C-alpha cells in the first residue's frame, strides 16, 4: 500500500513517549511506528492510536462524540510525484464524501478547466513528504462539486517543480474502485483493466462481486462512465 501522506513524523517514528508494560520500561519517541517499514522493535504512534480509537468508536455505534463532515457530491483528485520528482495523476472519480482539501498552499497546483479553457477550480498545495518512500509522494483531495461546472469539466492539470501531468477527454487509463455501499469500505482498486472495459456497466459485469458498488473512470468522469 501507499504511505499515509497525513502521517506527521517524517522518519516513520512513533513520535511520542510510551510505556511498555510487558518489558517494564519507557519507549522512546524515536522508536519506529508499527505501520512503518522498519523491523522490531516498534511501537504505535499517537497518530495511528487515535485513528484506531476513532474506528472502534464508529464500529461500536458510539461515533456521536467524533465530529464528521457531511458527505456531498464531490470529485476525488489523487496523484503524486515519482522518485524523479515528475508529477502524475490517477483517474478522477465522482464521489459522495466529505470534502478533503489541503491545509496550506505550496509549490504544486491542480487546476480544473472547462472546454473553453475557463478555470473551474484551482488548488495550490505542498506535496506531502513521506518517510521511507525514496522521493515518491502522493496526495488525495476531495473537492466539492459546484453545479456550474459539474458537466463542464474537460481537463485536470497538475503542475509543480518537476513538470506537468494532465487528464483530459483523450485519457484512457480505465480504473475501477469496488466499494461496499453499506460500510463505505473500499474493497479493491483495479488498475490496468483490459481494453473491453469501457464503461462502469462493463466493469460491473466483469469484475464486481454481487452487492458491491463500482466506481469507474478512464481519466475525466463523464456520463458514459
């Protein structure tokens, strides 16, 4: 799997002091996090402990104390840079999800344009720095869809110090995301689909388990997908 771009400790450490009751001693903040690529000994960071705690609260039906943004019609934009710093974009997907936008501006920008070249959205952000990723990085944003450009989106462009990547009507990188509609859990991300999978209906018939929702895109979402 890809490293979590929101993980706060660049060296993959646990980041905080802990206490190991089995060994009867303190655990230093420099100890590798259990989700890092490092071997034993390891510990759990406050970041992953909090995520696990919130998951348990939600799973037990007690998530009322955890504020959750309301889902809305949105566009999922994701991509990153490779080990050489060159940017790339994955196919964009329409989703019903809470918005997820960058906390601050930076030296990368992702722009959506209409068929006439008009700017529909423009987001500046700093590419996350990931530990143990050999210079690679990734991001995911969920951008609320505005009715004025929902059907007008013709291209998405990512620019940064390493160059430019784009999605448009000629993009043909079919991808399907299989999702459990009851829990919202992503069950699979299917890349490099065979050429015969041209629409969401094709993907549903060819790859989906019964009961799973199929999200399909070749690059820019459209009504035919």
